[in-house]
């Protein structure tokens, strides 16, 4: 794999020129940009991935593509409110250990139509299937369902059956929207090519998310240098109080 | 103009925050209170999580109390001995409050704790204020002189041992209730994000018989110290202090307080107290209503940390 840091148009052109005759199918892909800097006050960003299938002969059926994007892992606790003595309070809870903080599943058509249920389960393709094995939760778990629902509203979990666009019968692009709240770290991008339900090629690349800006500085300081951060905030408060007492001095 | 609050993890209109700071500052200047008991609920109603609201308002209160404390210090109306004695209890209280806060947060019941504390505290204080001020307004209408408690009279508090002479306030009381009052203010302040002046001042007057001229300055010094400590401890144990949020609130609050103080001089004290009492009651009822009404989403999630 050659890494391209060029704008997307060039990346696609480069992919096309790379096409060499090979036995069976091979998948080449590129991601732009490979390092994405998100400023915390920005509404979000997106990453574009391109891929091309190289084959010695034309396939009998058109290609299908499923792209899975997985962000850094984290543990999450889901809580459920119940009415106790007339008051709504958190009663039940379930902790999901080491699940992806970001999960995107993009395909050119609904994934159930691309491959069989067995294959999807085996390769853990799809939002729930990817999370299911990670968390070890039972199949119909309202906690997991609601976790997915909340994360989907936050655009951190994203299943788009029309997220992959074919530019030609063999070349495709996928737009990966990243909301502002994504975690910094490495993001794994798995490309899978199918034809008539049969997996043909598989390829993994990655991109990295970094955060910049004053807000990010505050977030980092608050979590990594909490004592210093607390003292600085208090000092700022005392300074403001002193300034107010000087500026608005009555005597 | 939208601004992103890094710790609250929320985009908020900066003018809405400034206006909130101004309004609460105005009210706090008008009534001579810190305003935490209004600021924290308002932030929660704006959609900021209760934990972040409490922790961030602590630093806002540090600023407003310190500005007050400096003014009273210049006028020599601070009993430093009393403030230090209160602070001994206050520090332990703040520590306990932070511990309760952190423990309940890990159990997922922090929001409930904050809502309940506000409901109880605000309905009790607001109710008392309304009743008291309505009574005195009626008394005035009937042209009866208001009944004042004799400041020299003693209570059971004065029978306690370990007595100490507080020179500036000219009182001779046991340090046990002083320590206890400080402790209560510390606990309540850390859990609720309030300075606690509206509790502290009456307690100092009724239990310790502290003279009114030193009570407010001393209270401002104690509040500055306990809230500064609470800010640092909230930052260390829960990472919930939003410095950007605090800064905006401070600017609004400090300016608003000046206008509030000027407005208050032209209003009769009983009306003012009735108004504040009604305001406090309204905020308390809102918390009660939120507790019993069905939440929009029964489920909530919280990230526990990132695996590297």
C-alpha cells in the first residue's frame, strides 16, 4: 500500500494508474486526509476514502462494497431511569467494556442484500454485530439498543446503506462524516468487496484524528493536569474578584 | 455567536451565557447573596449537565465572594478569627461534600442528589422567606412595630464547652457550633455549587449571636475559601470544572452585581425579601417538577474512559 497525502482527485488518478493485471481480485484504497485535525468549536469534519478493485477478468455480478470504520475503544455505562416512589431515577445499568467510540458502516446497498446473515455475523459486519461480540451482551438487549440509538443521534455510530458510491464499475468512494465529539486517536478502515454474496477482497487502512485549538487545550489540561488546572481556574477567579473590587470601588 | 464549552461538551450562545451571568449578578447584587443557588439551576435548565454546572459555578462564586470579601476587608468588617474557625470546619465539610458528590456520580445518582438538594433547600428557604416577609408587610400595614429578637439573649449554644473570645465580633462562644456551621456550609457548597451565604448569615446571627456588622464580611471570606477549595477538588476528583464557562459567568456576574446593588437601594427591604423568596420557591418547584415528570429519554450513557 502506498500512502497518498494528496487531495482526493489526485488520489483517485493515482489509483487508476496503479492498475495492473493480477490473478483474482485485489483491492487498493486510499484515505484523504490521513491525519485530520478537528478544532473543538468546529461542527465536525469528514474523511474521504477511495478504493478500486483490480481483477484479471470481469466479474459475472457487479461488485458490492462494505466499509467499516472503527474508532478508539472506550468503556461505556448505559443507565435506565425508572419511576420509584413517583420520582424518576437511574435504576438499572449495564457497562459495555472496550467498545468502539466511533463506528461507521457504509455500503453501496443494504448490507443484508450484499452478503448472507451467517457471513455478516461471522465477519461482524454491521453496527449491532460489531458491538455484540465486543460487549458480550445478549442479542435483544435494550441497553445496547439504546446505546446505539444515543450514539447514532450523536453521529458517533453511523450505518449508511448508501454511503458508498461507485464512480465506475470498479472504483468507489466513501465519505466518512466525523462529528466534533470524536475521540483523538487511530481509526481503522476496513474495506470489503463482495460479488454475488461472495467475499472477494479485503483491505485495511487507517487515519488519525487529532484535535487542535484553545478548547482542546482546556480539555487536555483538565484531564491530564487536573490539579494545575484547578489551581489556575481558582487563581483566575480570585484575579477577577480582585479586579472587580478595584474597578467598582465605592470609596 | 456560538461558543463551544470544552468540559460541558456543548455549544452555547455566548450572549445567552453573558445575559445569564448579568441577570444572576444583578439579583445577587440586589439581595447581597452570592447567586450560586440561582446560577447553578439556570445552567442546568440551559442543558449543561448538573455536575459541570455545580463544579463550574464554584469558581464563579469564588470570584464574586472574593470581590465582596476585599470590599468588607477594606471597611474592617471581617472577623478573621471567626472566619478561620469556620474554615477549619468548612475545609473538612468541602472534602466530605466532594466525596459524596464523587461517590454518587459513580453510582449514576449525582443528578438526583443535586436535584433533591435543590428542591429541599430552595423550598425550605424560599418558603420561610415568603412567610416571614408577608408577615412583616402585614405588620407594617397595621402600623405595629416589628418584633426584634434581643441580641444579648442566650441560647443552648452558649452552654457548650471550649469557649473562645472572638475579638472583632465581641462574642464569647464555644468553637463546636462554629466548626459545625463551617462544616455544613462546606458540604452543602460542594454538593450544590453555592457559596451558602443565605444559610450562613442567618446561622451566624441566630446561633452565635454574631453582630450584623461583621457577619456579612466574615461570611464572604469563608465562602471565598470554601469555594476556591471546592473548585480545586472538583477539578482534581471529577474533571468537571469548565474554565471557559466560569470565565463568561464571572464577567457577566461581576458587572450585573454592580447594577443590582444600586437598584436595591431604592426598594423597601420587605418587598425585596418577598421577591427573592418567590424566586427561590419557583426554582425549587422547577426541580420538583423535573423529578416527577417522565424524562424524554429513559436511557443515558456515560463514557468511562479510553483504552489507549
